[in-house]
C-alpha cells in the first residue's frame, strides 16, 4: 500500500513539474526594420548582466562570440545591401562578433544552423567589418541591438551592453532602380509626378527638375495641401519667394479646411521665413 502511495505521489509530482513554465533567462527578441526597398529582420537572445563584468570577461576579447545568447544571432535581408564595401545578397546570415578593447569585428556568416558559436567556421564568412568601440553614457543591463539613423540608402545596426557600444553601417543602392521605375511609369497614362518630384529633389538633388514635376502633381491633385507645401519649399529653395508664399497660402487654406493642425503650423512657420 505504501509503495502504491509513493508511486502515485511521484507520478503526480512529475506531472506538476512538466507543466511549470518560467521566463527565459535570456529572452529572444525579433525586430524588423523597413529599409531601402525591403526589410531587415534580426533575431537574437538578450542576456542580462546581473552584476557580472561582461565585455572582456564573460564575453572575452579576441574570441568569436555568438552576439547574444543561445542560438546564433540571425539577420535576414529581403533586399540587396552593402556592408564593408561588399554586396550582400538577400537571405539569412548568422551574425558573429569578435570583441576587443578598441575595435570589434562584425561577421556575417552563411551557416545559420549553429548553436551559438559551436560549428562556426571562418570559411563560411561572407564579410568581416572592423568597427570602433564607443563608450555609452548610460549603463545597459540587457544586451541590446537596434536599428538607428535609418535613411533611404543607409542605416546603422547598434550593439550595446554595459557601457560598450558599436555600430555596423549598412548601405543600399536603390537610386538607379527607383529612377528606372519612374522612367517606366512616366510612359503610362497616369504619371507619378508627385513621386518624381520627391525623387529628383531628395535623391538627385535637382530642385528645378523636382519643381517641374510638383507643378504637374498639384495640377492633377489641386486639393493636396501636402503637395502645395512641398511646392512652396522648392520655390523658396530656388529663390522665388513670391511663388513660395502663394503656394503656401494655398496649402494653408486647404489644410485649414481639412483641420490638419500639423500642416497649418508648417505653413505658418514657412511664411514667417518668406
């Protein structure tokens, strides 16, 4: 009878243990950033300092690190990018690092099936980039990676832990592809004058060509207050303050009718400078 009782107790205890869930000590984070004409997705585990000395100790210098905890950190590109002057095709890569006191090496490796750095081979490296170490003003308890300075053709991947920070510059070459799309779209019946105006101004640094297109854009969209303000800014840049004032007044009138406080303020601010 006693044996039966203890057997039942062990079975019930085992079933209780099997149902217990606890938070992961190094929780996984996935972040996704729109960039260029695609996205970058990063999946990594975030270890916590917990009073330990990390960089140069728990994470030793001059040794390949998984750049997080648990499985290797994975970065995925859906558009072609450029890192360290090298073209990186679309796809998934492991992201390893080699920390040192003054510089880190950041590595993209084509083997994405490793657990941490186990199985890492330099022969699978796609690119290695040396980046300088910066001192972070605030102490960061959990290892953190994030995208920053996101622009049409460049961004940075920041890696921060304790007071150590490094940045990986990422570039994209999209200007020629956008120009080709615009040239093709201009042969259609409905032409993308608004997009063309933005392209020539912001990518080609050609405000005169941009103004030609924005004039046609507002002709097709006479109530688009945001286009009228863009037109006013281009006219101001080209030195035609009289035309800029008239365009801004049109934008202000339309924005007021739509009760768009942001564009009301932007127009009033612009008019003070004309």
